[in-house]
């Protein structure tokens, strides 16, 4: 079942990449395991998936302990006081959305002598239920965290609203890409666009996603 889902997903990634004239190798898949348990993580690792996403510190704890060799991505809202529980164990944090969290990660990085790979979360749709900076706050935010030497800003992340017709979210992905292109510089190599979930990953790939975060399409 998972193997079939995975195969189908890889095919779809290829189709979407071809439509955009992109190399499917440039698109990294994160299997989101927030709704499933240890067995599913094991199954997914067995079919060859190496990157996993979780959105709650505590729920992810056991999975990371059991599978420390996999790459774990933190994709949920992160409280500043939990920075110390995340930074040492995760490959990347996709949800840097405010200065207080940047400060907490910087302090934590100093304390553990670690660097945090982060993506800045931007709320391109403006939906109130979504976390993330407003697009027009992004440049100033980058400017403010420039001196934070324990943060390595690798790109941007967004979560699109759910629409029955995934075409409707295309402008929100396009906006993220525009920000990336506009503000990449010597100081900030904004290589990654983490965008696209089960409902809309093909659109996201067409719009330049380098990382897609997929749960339901893999695990049902
Ligand atoms: C749950 C979640 C996903 C995966 O959602 P699916 O629709 O199940 O693919 C991706 N990104 C974030 C931030 C999530 O919380």
C-alpha cells in the first residue's frame, strides 16, 4: 500500500517536473508522519524515504529516538521555549516566523555550538488561521536576523489554504518564489522553497518547489 502510494507519488513528481521543464531530482520529498506511528515510519524508510516531517515536538520524540538515522524536519509552529528540544535533533526547521523564535534559536545554537538550518515561513495567502510573516514583512525580517550567526537561512516555506481546485493556490506559491528570487543575495542563499502538500504538490512543483511535504498521499 505505502509502496504503491510512493510509486504513484514519484510518478506524479516526474509529470509535474516535466511540465515545468525541471529535473525531478531537484525536488526533495518529505514524508509527513504526524498522523502515523513507528511502523509507518519504518515502512517508509524501507521503501527508501530518508526525510520525514513532524509538527509537534512531543509526538515526534519517540520516532526520532527510534530512527535517529533519518532526516527529521520540523514543520509545525514552534514555541520559543521548545527551541532547545528541536534544534539538536532536526535537520531543518521550516517554520521560522518571528523574531523571538530567531532569538531563541540563536541562543540555543550558541549554547550547543550548533547551527540551525531554517526556512522562513511566509503566509502568502493572508489566511488568518495560518502562521507566517506577511510577505511585506519578509525583507525587514531578513535584515534583522542578518547578524544571527547560528541561523542558516536556507529558503522559504508556505502553507496554502485548502481548496477543492488546487489551481486556486497557484498564486500563493508564485508569491513565495517571487520573494525568493527577489531577496536571494550573497548574504542569503535562499535555495529552498518548501511548498506543496497532498492536495497541491503538483502545482507547487510547477511553481518551483524544491521541497514538498506529503502526508495523506503516502500514508492514506
Ligand atoms: C500535515 C502537514 C503536511 C502534510 O499534509 P498532507 O495534506 O497530509 O499531505 C505538510 N505540511 C505541514 C506544515 C503540515 O502540517
